């Protein structure tokens, strides 16, 4: 049985039991789940982010693909959610590396994100960066 995708940004019932599914069961809908992290102000974003953090080692390629895209706000939220929690193979760039080579509007977002992480700690738990 495959988990349901939210039908709208307040559809918490659809994702209530998301944590009961394994990565293999969720794998087909991971890209759609990641789209719900385009704005962490949406009610469904928090629970989805917590679940995706638990399977981060499996979805690194999906995250990196988004970080290579053009949606700067989405990248900001992904760095905020995953930070250094998601692991990448040694030959791949780390997920939080976009801030090291800023271009265009990316410089402002990643600098703001790093400052926010250092000052306030992780939004969804985890280590404080300092």
C-alpha cells in the first residue's frame, strides 16, 4: 500500500500515517513529497519534512537535483530542513555546499540561511551549527 499525497496544503489527514511507511513504499512519490517543501509555512510541510529527514540518505540524489535548479526559495527551505543531515557519497557535493559558490540571488538566501541556522539552531531538531 502506498501513502497518500496531500490534496492541498492543509491536508494533514493524508499524511498522518506517513511515518509508518518504509522508504521502499514511499520511493515512487518522493519527488511529489519534496514539492511540498517549497514553502515550510504550509501546514503539511513540517510533517513531510520530518519524515523526509528520516530517509534523507536515500533521497540525496533528488535533493541535489533540486539544488541544481533555479528555484532559490525552494533551495533555501531544503538547506534549512536537511542541512548536514543528508549524507552524500564522497564524490558528490555536500547538500549544504551551494552557499560556497553563490551566484545571483543565491548569495543572499544561503547567507541568510546559515546565519539563521547558527543563531537559532535547527528548526526541526538536530545539531546547532556554530
